[in-house]
C-alpha cells in the first residue's frame, strides 16, 4: 500500500470522525434544546393546583378520560408532565391541556394556576368545577391565545376579565350553567378583535346579536346555538369571508333572512362549510344563486318560516352532505335534481308543502349513491312510491308518512338490506304488505298504519319443547288469587296454558314468527300469587325480550308484619327480585312495577347484560339504587323508578348519556344535590318528572336543551334562585309545568307567556314577588289549570292598566 493511499485513508477517517462528532454535538444540543428546564416557582404552582382538586370519574363525560395530573411529580421536570407544554427556549409553562381529566371541586380566584403568567393555551374542558364562577383572576393571562372551559360546570356570570384577554384567537365557554350575560357578545366583539373561533353554545346570553360581531373579520367558526338570542341576526355576518361554520340553531326568537346578494360560492362566504340556522324564526326565500365553487357540506334551516321554491342551483353545491329543510313553508315538487349531489347523505324536507308525484318516470341517472336518511313526511306527495327508492342501497331511514300516496308497497324495498326505520303510515296505500320485508334483519321500526293494507299470511310458529316445559313449570310455581291483582279487569292468563297446544297460542305468550322461540311474556294483572325464586324455570327462556309481571301479589298473611309499613301495598311479588333477569341478553322490555314488597337490585356484573333493553319500569318497588353506570343500558327509551323509596344520594351523572330516552320519571324518592346538567343532553325527552325529592340549587339552565319536552314537573324540592328565563323560552312545546313547593324567588319571567301550548301551570308555594298582569295569563288560550297561590305576587287586573 502506497503512501498516497495511506494519506487518503487518514483524511477519510478524519472527515468521518468530524462528521460523527458534529452529529453528536448537534444531537446533544437538540436534546438540551427540546427538554427545557422547568422554573421552580411554576413547578410549585402546578403541584399546588394538583392538590386543589380530587379525582372523580363522573366529572368527565368522555369515555377515554383519565387523571392527567397523576403523572405530576416533583422528581422530574414539569415540562415532561402530562398536559403541560413549555417554551423550548425559556422553560416557562405556556400550555396546559387538562381536558377530560376527571377534575372535581371548586375553582377559586386564589388558585395557584393564575401565577402561570406566561400561559398561552389553557384547556380545562370536560371537568366538574362544581358550579364555580370563572375566577376574575383569569386576567393574569395576558398572553392567552386559546381558552376552552366548555362542559366544566361553571356558573354565574362570565366575568368582564375574559373580554380583556386581547390576544385570544379561540374562545369556547359552551355547555355551562351561566346565568344571563346580556352584554357578553357586545363586550367580546369590542375587545377580542383577533378571534378566529367563538363557541358560546348552550349558555344563557338572552340578548340581541350586536352588529359589531360582524367586525370580527378573522372569524372562521361562530357557534351561538341555544343561547336565548332574539331580534335580527346582522346580515353582515353572512359576508364574513373566512367563515367556515355558522351555527345559531335553537334560539327560536332569532329572526333574519339571507342578503339579496348572498350566494354560497360568490365573492364572500366562499369558505362556508356548515350553515346551521335550524329552529329559529328566519323567513324569506333561499338565495337563487349557488355556484360551482361552493364548499358547503351542511345546510340546516329546519324549523323556520322560509317559503317559496327551492333554487335549482343548489345542485351545484357538489360537496353537500346534509340538507335539512324540515318544518318550513316550501312549496315545490320533489327536488329530483338533487340526485346530482353525489355526497348527499341526509335529505329532510318533511313538514312543508311539497306536492305532486315523487317521480313521474324512473330515471336511470337518478343516483343518490350514498343517501342514508330520506324524510318526505307531512307533505302533499301523491301517486305511487317510485321504484328508484328501492335502489337506495345504503339507506338507513325512510319516512314517507302523512302524504297522499297510493298503490302498493313496492317489493323492491326489500333490497334495502341496511334499512333500520321504515314509516309509510297515514297514506292511501293498498294491497298486501310484501312478505319480502320480513327479510330485512336490520329493521327495528316498521309503521304502515292508517292505510288500506292487508297483512301477509304467516304460518303460526311451532313452540320448542323445552320452552313449553319451562312455561308449564312456571305456571305450577304460582296459584291463582283474584285479590292478587288490583286491576278490575285482571284474570288468570296462565289458565289457558295446556300441554296439548302450541305455547305460541297461549294467552300472554309471544313467539318469534321465524324461530318459534318465546320472546315475550305479558302477564300483568294475572292474579299470580306465590314466591318468585331464583331457580324459577322462567330463566330458561333465554330468548325472552319482553317481560311484564306487573300487578300480581304474594299473600300478605305469610309476609312478615314489617311489610305492612308499605301503606300503598295492593299487589306485587314479594322478596328479592332475581338479578338473573338482567342476564337475558335479548330482553327489551322489563316491567315489574306496582310491586312495593319486591326488592330490586342490579347485580355487580349487570353491565354486560340486556344490551338492547329499551323500557325499564320499576315504579313502586323497593329499588335499592340506580347504578352509577346506568348508561350501560344504552338503548333505553323509557325509565320509570317513581315511588321506589331510593335512599338519599345524587342522580347518576351518566343518566345524561342515555341519548334515546323519551320518558324519565324519578319522582317520589330521596334524590338530593343538584340536578346534573348532563340531563340537558337528553334531546329526545318528552316527559320529565323530578318531583318529590330533595334536589337543591338553581333550576338547571341546561333543561332548556329539551326542546321537545311536553311535561316537566320539578315540584316539591328545594330549588332556589330565579326561574331561568332563557330555559323557559326554549320549552315551547310544554303543556304541563309545575315548579310549586320550592324556594324560588324573583319575578315571574316574561318568557313564560310565550308557552302558548300550556294547559297546566303551577308556581304555588314559593317566594315569587313583583307584579303580574293577569291579562297575560288569559292570553295563554289553552291554559285550564293555574295556581300562583302562597307567593308575594301582586296581580294587576285589566281595570288597572
């Protein structure tokens, strides 16, 4: 090897070592740079903040919630702690994300959090700060750009100090129990000129929308749904060029109309993706010009006063996924041309004045390729159900009810294998119901009532021998006593049960038409008397879906004398109701009500059972408690635990997760504490009775979310404070309202007189004061029952004004 080669190798080694050394130096520098050292005073502040709260699983609604602060230990740098972000150069804490962290407890102005003066981002969403006010010390964060306090159980007024955070670009205070904040929007619009996103949904503002809000030219998202807003929405808001989301739903008294020069792809609002104006008082026509450049994905203008014809240029909004026009006064034929929208998943035009045949001639190019929900109900559509509907292979829900449709139900509907809900009721359909529809395994709602239809001829299913045996053994475990049932029409249904016939024909027994398995046992008011043991053969009916044993009895002569402490005892099973009942995985309806001597409990592992339970009626039983995780029964539509003598304690927060509930009765128990604001999530609720308990605090503003509520009873509790104005303003469907026998004070809110459907109103036995013009009650034309007694009210008769 020559000298030159050796020199070349030496040089190469030198260069290589230099490169390696350089990378090591850079790597060490970057490591040092990326892991800044915390400041001692900020470590101390965070650790004290940690000590100021306790961990409670119910404090966060998100399923993946966990206690982030559990990783905070003084032995390591706070910059590595969960939820903490530090400035890479200075080491100061600039970000804190403690959303869904199960934090529970009051939040005071002296909390050490407010010493973190370099904070730029703060997220405390989805915790429970126990109705604290937002501390005025929030002003200590002059650099704050992002603030999210949503779903965290704050109350009171939003302090003016929030509007002094002039650097804010994102503010979310939604879903809290704030009282009236009439100047909030005006203050924010004046001071927070750099706002890009603003979400105040479901908080009580109760004001007009200031025109100055349209000066926030950087806004990309404006969410003001369910805020008690009224007056006109400034038209300039439609012209904010950067706006992507405009959501002002559920304000009812908010009015306005589209500007004459408005278009979804013109020189302004070109970025708009979500337009949500539903459930207000907007009026006028839709703008005629919708151009090809539109980014619109959702248009929801349902429950307003729009009228006229639909602009055919809507078909140019190629990105549109949801079009909701329900409950308006549109007068047009079926918009077949919307079939050009290849992304459309939801089309709802119900409760309008659409007319004519849905489709004169089937068109091969009519696609709707990804449509999931089609609702044409409550219009004047006539003619036959078009065959093209049977080609909507991805559809989940189809509603053609309350029209003037004629002819037969097309058998092609059986091609809709994913169909879950089909409603053809209240038409003029005729002929036989196609047997092929029985093949739709996904169908859970089927309504063809109020037509001229005839049913298909099904063969009577054959009972299974083991189920016949189980039922006959069940029959033998009871005797018949007429006095065992209070219902005058009660009779012993099991007397018809004979071994020489199919159990599917027995009184009170329901079988699956395909399999012959027993799926229903309806034995209410059957004069049954005897002991119900856990080894009863009933529990061998593993396919059972419906079980009703209400209004039966155990002989009082054999019951311990202590049972006579139940003065209302008139019927019922006695003893401990077997927890095995919750092991019936197909159970959908369980009713053991009116059995006050029956002790009902939920087994420890009930959460894995009865996942499809839809109706649970336990009223007038000895129910030990509602389980903490009642939301495991996620399909519940009805829950009745009235008069169960449930011991003192709070209502489970998880009750608000039962989004399908339409009926909830917790009355005549011993529930105490504040009503969880999570009940405001039950948007489909029609009936709510919380009376005769020990609830306290203010009447929760969140109940104003329940816009379909017809019956609301909060009487005989310990509610205090004012009657929330904005809440009442949203409950326009109410026919029954009782707030009597509480500790309410203040005046009778004017919004009460907008509840034109009220038939019964009870405000008696409170501390209400002020003057009320009696004539205003007379304007509630449906009102037949009014009680204002035992207050400090002065009624002004017509002669005094």
